[in-house]
């Protein structure tokens, strides 16, 4: 019998095959996994997260062949273009990239919120790959957090947020990337980024050899299936109000207990916070991304009135970081 590297791997596999929920690590964030071909198992994901049923899930597979087996291109008018794009993208997997493609019939319709497309990716985490290979089933896995809260980047975050609603949490340590995968639609006229992530537009354009569009949420506002997390202006948000440092002016009235998250050791702020967390000693954006969600969680549980977060240019990895920060800081009369 094959020796698994993690003591809980065999049990995780058995639970998933029996239709239970298992949280597992990926390189981006922890996923709340279930058999993507089992309607009841997928329904349990939506229930555990309190996720609206019109927000579709990402399906994870261990290799390119099994990713392709979740796609149905037969009779699709753009089959050859989608096939060519998939072949071009193959070198980016395993990695933090999800593609939206026409869905194969054996994937539960609940995964795709009743739509004809499915988001697929091959995660770059040894434990996730081992789990996917052992299960021999595609796993639907959204981020393992209650809907609307910050995604989990370690096993403890999953335990705090979902606790007893998960049969098992496979602990693979902290996630290296720290923000969710880039979501790229291949079913639009031109490849379109629905959610920015560590695989940047520049990398996608070079890999595909064509222009890539960055989605504007306004263009899909009419759809009842959410085209992207961009449809939810507030997302990934702590309970404590968040303000972006660049919004501060000399007239801003700050409450008493303000915490700050800065990108590097030398970052200067125009006020003295009661708590100050540094994401990266030298302000490396990959480190900033890796540590951002854990820092937001830490300050969210510190009894503060406000969290102020440093910002960056929305380019490359900076675009993915700013996307999450803008959502975390979104304020509206209906959500606060
Ligand atoms: O990094 C990640 O992608 C993590 C890890 C666990 O893989 N997963 C993740 O899943 O972030 P989730 O469900 O939290 O975010 C997936 C996003 C959703 O907001 C959804 O709107 C979009 O992908 N999505 C999924 N299927 C789609 C589809 N068929 N068409 C358009 N967007 C889709
Ligand atoms: Mg999520």
C-alpha cells in the first residue's frame, strides 16, 4: 500500500469519497473540499459557508489530463480556440490560475450555479496534489471561510471560521501565495480576468500570445450568476472597519483604537497606531500578499475601532493585493 506523507491523508480520502467535507491546503488559501460530482456533497459546501447558491465554485484536479476531462468542448462554437488557449496555459499549472471553460456533464450543476461553465485549476501544493490523486475525483473547493469573511491561510483560520461543519482539516502549514487564484474566463470573446491573482495579466498575455481583458463588474451586472467576486463589492472583509492609508487626509478624524498594517519596516504613517503589523521586512509584494489575510484577522480580533492598511500601485501582484484591500475597506449603509 502507498505510504502517504501526511497521517490524515487516507482518512481525508475516505471522507471525501463518502461525500463529506474536508478542508485542505493549497498554495493560495485553504479550500473547503467536496466531491464535485456529488450533488449532496456540493450542497453541503454552500450550507457550511453560508454561500449564496448563485456563486459558482472552483473545481480542483491533480493534472492537465484530469482537468481536461472536466471540460466538454463537443459542439462548442469556440472549441478550437479554447483548446488552443488551454494548451498554451498548461505550463502555468500546477499554479494559482483558474480557467472558466464549458462544463462536462458529470460535474454537479450546483458547482456551476446551474450555468454551462466551470472554473478549474491544478493547485501547486504537494498535499493538495497527493489528496487529489488519491481521491481520483475532482474536488470542488471554495476558500474555507464563512461567506464574505477573509480567506484562510492556515488550518487554524479554518477551525475558527468553520469548526464542526468540516469533517476534517488537513493541516499543511501556512499558504505560500496567500491570496486566491487568478480567475481567467476562456468562454468570452477574448480571455478575460474575472479576479486578479498571483498570475498577472502580463504573464497571461505572454503565455497566450494575445491580449487579455480585465473584467469590469459593470458589464456583467445583469447576470444572475455572479461573473466574479467583483460582483460583490464587499468581500474578504474583517468585521472591524478598514480604511486605506491613501484615503487619510489631515482632516480625517481617527477613533481612539486604530491598528495599522504596513508593507515594510520603514513605512511611515501620519498617526501612531496602538498596534502596527509589518507584512514584509523589505516591502516585497509576494510577502505582502502571503501575510495580508493573517494580519487582517489578527487585527480584527484585537478589539480595535479601525484598521488602516498601506496601499500600493495596482500593477502586477499589486493589482491583486489592491483588489482585496478595496473590497475589505468597502463601506455601505447596507453592509455596515
Ligand atoms: O485560490 C483559489 O481559487 C481558492 C483555492 C481554494 O483554490 N478558491 C477560491 O474559491 O478562492 P472561491 O469559491 O472562494 O472563489 C472562486 C471564485 C468565485 O468568486 C466565483 O465567482 C468564481 O471563482 N467562479 C467560479 N466558477 C465560475 C464560473 N463558472 N464562471 C465565473 N466565475 C466563476
Ligand atoms: Mg472565497
